C-alpha cells in the first residue's frame, strides 16, 4: 500500500489542493458550457439513462455555472463513506484498485479544452465527476467496485507475472471497458446507460437515444473487440444487469473469479493510458 500512501500524502499537500482549486476555478466557463450541453442531452435522453445515475447526480448538488470545489465533492462523498484523491493525469491500474479498495476515488487535475466539450479523447476531471462519481451513490454499484478492487489488490500481492498473459489481460480489459465505461444494461427494448464514458459525453448519449450505435448482447465475443477511444462508438454491448456482467466474466475465466477481477481492474488505466497516447495535450 506504500504507493497509495504516497499518493494520498501528495494529494493532501496544500500546494496540490491549491493547484487543483485554481485549475477548477479557472475552468468555470468550460464547466458551464459542458453543463449546458450535458443538461440538454440528459433531458432528451432520460429514457436511456439509468435512474440510479440521476439519483446520484441530484445528491451531488452541483452548480450549473461553477466548477465544484474539492471541499464540496469531499463533503458529498463523506455521506457514503468515501473520499477523493487528486491525481495528475493517468492513474496506473494497481494504484487505482488500491484507491477504490480504500473507498477513495481518484479525480484528475486536468480539464478538457473548450474545444473538446462534447467528447474528450482522454479522461479528465469532468469525466471523473460527471461519469463516475454519481454512480457511487448506488449501493449495488459500490459493491461491484469493491469486489473488483479487493480481489484485484489480493491477487496483485501474490500472483506471479507469468500466470496472466498479455492476451488474457487484453480480453478482460475489453470486457471491463464495454461495461463500466461504455456499457448498457436492461432489456433488449429498454437499454439503460451505465457507462461513465458515455455519461460524460453528451454526443454519445444523444447517439444512443437516436439508436445510432448498434446494440449487441454482451457475451464472450466482446473480449475480441477493440474500443474506439477518440471517436463515438459504432456499437455497444448490453447486459441484463450488473450481476449478469459478473456471471459472464466468471465464465470467461473458467470460473476463477480472483484473477479475472484483477484483470478487470487493470482496464481502467488501460483505457486512460491508451486515450492519453491518442490525444494531444490539452490547450485550455
């Protein structure tokens, strides 16, 4: 846990918090512009947004014109026993798992440029706040994250590197991304968004509402399909519910849940690292 402790110590430094606060305050215009597009998208897409997301977002009590302060987000997370940690850019998979295992959610100290309002090619604070934080108020979702993180941390402490091949890691990574970041759940005629990357992209939400991306049932074939990071998705996968995702992943790993969940957790930083490499540095 030493690396987590170091990161937490850095995050709590006055200068780190001051830098993040200054960045967020300077990004009020970006926040406000995103909010306008996001609110319009949500209003038009309510039928395809999971109600638990909307409940969680309402509990956060954000302003539509000002970037939330670190203290405001912290106070809301405290209500469910969580806290935040400030990170400069991409968090590696093992460290992300340790954060979540400790009920701490990493929030980026980077904010998308004004030109990337509708669809940012890499994770940023808006992605973290709009895409992930509202889901934490859903107990079932928190339990899912906790299971992934605890299993991953346990597996990381004792596994040999040659037991999980690059190919297998890639398979679990893709399954994770097709659910937690770009996923849908529900019935065939009533899909609901649960993906954080979708909820932080008004353009993606609107495309789903219009039925533009094809919807495929989530099955084992998803592990062989790449995700487009900087462009809208041409298709998405849908599971019946979060439990259905877990069952599928157990099947994918032959019932061996522990290493499977460890590899699922690595998907978060796989997406972030890949997206970062595909994008240009933010200009504002």
